[in-house]
């Protein structure tokens, strides 16, 4: 078939399937934090990518320490935790200093967070230099896993996938199965009522925003294995993140997952059969058409208007 | 505006004579400002005084391109400091006005206008991307400015007001392809680049050369959107086609993702030969030496070049910018700018742009870190091409060095 043996085609199908799943987990990790912030709070956080960069830079710093103390083999797990904490704390402060003054003014938050993203980029540049840096990765994250000699499954892809599953499951459990999550959902559904029954909605907002930023930090940390770390790294992710969230329906976690999956598969398959940039363009075209028919996204929560 | 100057030098003529005599008797080769009265060396109202001359540096110190342009700024400043320490140009110290293009092309045009029209700089060292150069070109041509442009680029341009100190596409591409085809007995090629003018023009030249002269076959040609970080599908396509050589010109953040994912997918240098025209020592920092080890880059300069000029240059650079500083191809090309300008001015005996432009072609710069360059009448440089094979530590072993290659910005048969 097309001058290739069945074996070759079989191998490519396997690797291509994996590559689609890998893209899915990348998109999901990217979008999850944003989905929480945008979906639950209605805040358009243009600095989302920069919080990912916070995570990435944390990893790079941790890797420098690890090299110094000869801990390269194990540090990565701690780096991810540290990335979460750093991004969480910074998100917490940003909410306190800036975002909370801008609730109910979505366009102003858009502008303000965009400004914030520029400020953060310049801070990265002044602190870490304008050039890209790379984290020293442990051996077990490099190379590929070969079930047969002709199939290579990238280990970093498997790692990102595993992480995406863990983070998504934790977020799901937190939002739908815990007291804290209950408060978040209550505040989102009806702020006044939630406040009336004794929920400190301001605190909930701050925690939600910080949580979203923390998850962005985790995403950024894990992306050091597959992509670049530089002052403007964040801007590489922001468009894709918004695409996933908006397409999925902003208020739904399941929607975000479904949207990341369908975008990833469409893009991965189209890029295989067309050229890379044409594949991406076609995916975007399909998304635009679907959004024209379903402006609320794939999984819109049914609201009476 | 400068009418008082000749009078001043008249008054000083006695001391001038004495100085001249002293200079001659002591055998000092350095030009004294007094030998070159300002009114004579500056007939077009540039920012030249009896003791100083002002030049501009115009690069992105902020924004996306700061990653790449920082090295150029450093090299240019270092060259200027060295020239000043050696007595300046026509006895005048070089003063620098630095402007930030902020990775934004209209800003580049604005700032170049400011440098040329308000500051009246005698020359500008600047620009990095072709887009920024295209943006400032009309300004330089209208105001008759002088630009030294350091980046290797796609060619197809030649302006009276620009000297191109990097290589144009044919210099970087043809000899490299010849070498790797012969060395690896390659028949099939896969071309991949970022989706903008430089990779597209370069790949067009590469494809023509492969098909017409090397009788090879291009089994795939692919362009990825700028900033795209997902290469899974592209890598699978490459695995299916099994090319002898991957010929790559991916840039920026995508470049890092490309190498990391390629390596993770099992396509390392043991299994796959790759020649890239978009990786210098600067990029290695972000990509990581372990992901590049064994792959080849085609550049005119590598930091590891062994010659006395380069050893002095590298030592001086590290002295200025720290031991961990690395020097890529463009950084070296940027370093040539101030030196070439100085040579042009001294040959012309004038700062006037027209005279410098007329004087510079034919000039041979033998102290260049890359070894030797010559300015061609088409304003590009004669230079050699080297192939470097990357080591894990982020430096390259030079495995091939071409003859001097004439610049040919408008290659016949490749367009």
C-alpha cells in the first residue's frame, strides 16, 4: 500500500496514535488551569502562559541545584511540586493586588492581565537573561521506550500523559468531591446565595485563581521536557489554551477534556496527511465553524436566560 | 553649524604640526584627529566632532527576538570598545547611541529614523530578522544612512546603504549540501523549516540544488508555524519516509521543541543524519547539548574555531561577558560590523556615507575571528562555510571547511 509494507504502516499507526494522545495531554495540561479560572470565575487570564513559564523557570532553577548536589535522578518530582507552590503563591498575590479590583469588568481584566504578562516576561528576561535555558533532565526522562525495534514511544510524552491524568483526576476530585470544591461551585453558581449561607466568596475567588495558576505552573514544569524555556515561552501556549477552553465550553471540566481530545486528534491526524501548518489551519477552521453553530462551546451548561 | 571648527584648527595649526611631527618621528601609525579636520571628513552633517563620532546600535533588547539579538549587541559594543582603546576612528572616539527595536518591526523603522535624522549617526550596527531589515531599509535609503547587518539571511537583496556581514543563502546552503551528500552518500532528503521567508527561500534553493546538481530526491518538504511546539506528526512522517538526511531550518521556541521531541522519538544522531542551518552556540543553550549531540550545523563561524584571531576574540568576549558566555555565528558577524566600518572610513579618509560605501568593496579583513573576509562589490562578504558536529557540552567540532565562497545574493538558476 503506497509503497510501504503493512508492518511499517502498522508501526506508524501506533506511533501516530500515541502522538495524538500525547498532544491531547499537553493541551489538557495547558488548558486545565485556565478552564478553572475562566470557567469558574469568568476572568480572562492573558498571563496564563507566563504562569506556565514560572513553573518552567522553577524547574530550571531546581535542576541547577540538583546538579550541584548530585540529585539529578530524583529532583524532577520535587521540581513539579515546587512549580505548583511558586505559581500558586504568585497567583494568590496577583489576585489580591490586581484581579479582585477588576471583577465584573471582563474586558478590563483582559487588558490588565495582558499587561501583567508583559511585565512578567520582562522580569524573566531581566532575571534569567534573554536567552533560552534548558533544565538538566534525569536519564529516565530521556529517549524512547521500544516495545518492538521499529516502534519508539517517547518517554517524556508518557510522562506528560501520566501527569495530565493525575492532575485532571485531582482537580476533578477537588472540585466535585471536596468541601473546598463545593464552595467554589456554590460561589460560581450564585455568589449572593453562597455569601448568604456563610461562604467567604472573596477567599474562594482567591483560592480558585491561585489554584488555576498553580496548575499552570505544573504544566510549565512538565513542558520543560518537550519544549523551550525562555522569557516568551508562555506566549507559545496562550492561544492553544484559550482555544481548548472556549471550544470545550468555558464552564465545564468534561468539556475541556473532550475539547482537548478532539482538537488533539484532529490536529495530529491532519498534520500527518497535510503539511504541518495546513493541518493546524484546517483544525482552526473546523473549530471556528463549530463555534459558529454552538457559540457556547461543546459542553455548555444549560442555563435559563 | 560647524563653521567655528576650521578656525579652531587654524589656531591650533602650530600644535597640530608639532603633534604631526611627533607622531611621524615616533612612528605612531595612529591617525590623529588633527590630520582630519572635521569639516573635511564630514561634509554631510553627521554627528562627528573633533574628538568623537557617534554610531547607533539598533537591536531588540526586549521582546521575542532579545534571545537572539543580545549576543549581537554585546559583540558590537565590544568591537567599539576595542577600536576606542586602539585610538578610535580617524582619531575620534566612537560614541554609541543604543536604541531598542523591541522585536517590533515598525519600532525598528521609527528608531532608525530617530538615529539617522535626529542623532545623525555615522553608521548603524543593527537588525537581526529579515523583517526588521526590510522595515528599516526604506529609511536608510531615503536618509542615505549606513547599516551593518549581521545575520545570515535569504539573500535576494542588495542595497547601497547596507553591508551584510553574515552569509547569504547560497553561501550557507550549497557547500554544506555538497559535503553531506558526498560524506554520507545521501540520496534522499527531508526539508523542514519554520514558516516564513528565510526557511522558505533557503529550502527553495536547497531543493533546486539537490534535484538539479546532486541528483538526489526530496522526499518531503514541511513548514511548521512559528511558535508551534508539537512535532509528533511531523516526526512520524519522517520515520515513514526514512530520509538519508534531514535538512532543517526551524527557529525560536519551535527549534527547542523540535530537537527535544526528535530525540525522545528515538531519532538521534546514531540513527539519523541531520544538517541544520538554524542552530548556533546560542540555540544550544536552550536545546541542550544531549539533544543535539552528533547532528551537524552549517555556519561560517563556530566558537571552537582554532586560529589566533578567534582565540583572542573568545578570550576577550569571556572577559567582558563572563565565562559561561557563548558565541554564535551571528555574534561573530556582528563583531565584524564596527571593524569594517572603521576600515571603510579610514580608507575613504571621510565619514561621509557615499565615500565609505565607495571605499569598502575590495577591503580584506584579516583579523576577523572567522579567519579572513573580503568585502564584495555587492556589499556581502566572501567567507568560508564550516560544518560543525555538535558535542554534548554545547560546542561543535569543525569537521569540514570550504574554500572561500563568493557571495551571490541573486543566484541564477535557483530562483
